[in-house]
C-alpha cells in the first residue's frame, strides 16, 4: 500500500508540494465515514503510480487548509504537478475515471 506522509501544518504542506514534482494531497477528518472508506482505495490505486507521492492532512489539525485550497467538504483529493493543482476530486470519488486521468499524467512524466 502506498506510503502516506502525515502533514500537520501549512509549512509542512508547502514544503511537501515544493519537494515533490507529483504530489497528491488527501484531506480528511477523523469523523468522516466516507474518508475512511476512500483512503485505502486511494492508497491501493496510487501503488500503480510510483512517481506520485501521497500526503495526508487532517482538516481538524490544519484548519487553514480549507481556505488555502478552497475546500468545502471532505474527503478531497488534490493532485499537484510542480506545486500547481491539476486534479481535484471531492466527496464521492469515481476511481475508474481517476485511474485513467492518473495514467495519462504518470505516462507523461515517465517519458521524461
């Protein structure tokens, strides 16, 4: 299962995004049932994409994350390339579609 890095401050999040070319942020809350169901599926999916790093943010611990990334619900999945958001999924994730989109992005970076 994909390694998950816990990000507990805005500084950690900003460092994470600047240190990884392809970075995925998973924003959740511990009292969110959907969040608990989506995370294992996401980690399993991201195993197929070794270039993508996965960071986790508990929205209760880092409240500023909601304003910074315009988050209105959880879970939120955000993919960044070179610090720019390129993909966003929220609440109910369609994993088949997400996988196709990630395959295109990963293929592009694998060719470099």
